[in-house]
C-alpha cells in the first residue's frame, strides 16, 4: 500500500491515508510523508478467534469511519481506495458513493479462504465473510486483484465484469528493496544461514520451519545450520515455545519484526530462504510477497509447490511436492550442498524480478486502472 500511495502521489493525485499504528515506528497520530497525509489510530487487539476478530475489526471500522469523516470534511474526497483484509470498508465508501464518489476495492487476501485455513470450518462466520466479500465486489467501481487467481475468483465468484477488473501485483521496489553486501557476522559462526521472512499465522506454515530445524539437528545430526524466522503474528509466541521445547534455542532465532535495513542484511547473507506455506487452497491462490523479496535479494528458495508460488518464482525455487518435513529437509540439504546451484537460482530469480515482477511493472498497471475511473 505504501508503494501504491507513492505511485499515485507521483502521478499527481492528492492522497490521505488512514491506517493503524505500526510497531516499529509509524506511531504518530498524524504526519505527512512525501506529500501524503497519514492519519493513524491505535490497534489494541489481534484477532485469534471469532470474538477477538470482532473486537479488532470492529474497532478498526469505528476508527476508520471517524477519521474518514474528518478527512472528507477537512480535505475532501473523490476516490476511496480500501485494501482488505477485512472486507467491510465498503461501508465507509457507501455514503460517499451517493454523492458520486468512486470506490476502489483492492483485494490483497481471500478472506473466506483465510478463515477456512485458520479454523477449518465453513460455519456462520465463513458465510458472513463471503457476504462481505460479495458486497465489496458489488460496491467497487474498480476491483484490483493481486494475481491471476484472484482475478479469476473476482470474475467467477464475484461476477465482476472485466472492465472493472485489473491485476496489480505486489512487487518489490528495487530502488529500495534489493540485495546488499552480506554480513557474515549474522551467521553467528554457523556455516549456513537459512531465513524465513513473513507473517506467522497458522496458514503460513512456520511450524514447518521449526520441525525442519529439529529434523536437521537431531535426526540428521547437523550442527552447521542457523535458522532465522523474521516477522510476527498470532503464532509467534507458540513457535518460540515449540522451538524451546524441542531443544532448538541454539539453532533458531525469532527476532520479530525488524527494520528493513536489517531484513535486507539477513536476506543478503542467507544461503537460502524458505516459503513453508502448506498446500492449502488459499495458499495455492495467493502470491507470497516473501518469495518476491527473496528473489530481489538474489536468494534461492525452497517452497511447497503452490500454483501462484510457481507463477512468481518460476525456475528460481526448488519445489517440494508433499507436505512432509523430510522432503522439505531433503530440498534444503540438496541446495546447501550445491553452491553453484544456489547462485544460479538466485540470479534467475533476480532477473525475473527485474524484467517481469518489480514494482515498476505494477505501477504502470495501477495508473492505467485509475485512468478508467475518469
């Protein structure tokens, strides 16, 4: 979303952003960055079940609505651009649409599939989320999909016409996010560094990283690999606890969310990077930003064989067919034993980002889509 805002501002649009406060900075209630006004509200809950999701999202809707009224009164609005999750920000746009304002629904997640992946059911909350998604599709004057799979779902499940649909992929901005000089000290004396970057929720499969670390250290007797899992999420504490119980504190680190400069240092130093998202329906359909970021840093990747992961990484990854820790560990060991292959995959991925998947390509698609709004 930061990249979309910067692209629209550079194209001459006047922008005001409403968002929750972040953890690493981004704490100011109001500030202006590169000409973009930003209003932020505190977020007190992180959803882990139906009740806490209601708290988190109810509070977000209330704060966003109040701030939106302030923005309309103070600055004026022609277009409301809302990125999910959740799928209820059409409620903020509805009153404005009565006055001829436009609504852009920017679908970054398939919320019904996320719910099913987290909780394994299609009960009342699942049906409610489907309804919210349907209303978001119906409300949008423009619907942005992040990949071909989301585009097809918007067409079929959402019955959105092609004239209202476009694909704007999440791609790394190579002027800001790309490889740096490696920092050997980050390996802490280990021969190899293996990195995961991303959210740590149930559907992200980071528990596979912990189990792979256990397989390599205690079953295959390898003491030469350091694992670093960067990021946070609802499973972060559980993952740290599991690693501790399995006796992995000496070979795995969970630094949480860290500044981009530190992320780039770890990625640029890593011998390979992991995409352990298991083969769930929603994961097959979703683009994993971490894969593109690994590629921007010239890192080889081990990933489960998912539809959109393969569309993103192409030949830059080794794909594991089955959700089996032993097969995942085999792929890691195979790459660690072959430095020439690691270098080859890293270069293939980087060239793919430069020529096809960088933010420059997505920016062009975004501005073309906005031109349709008139």
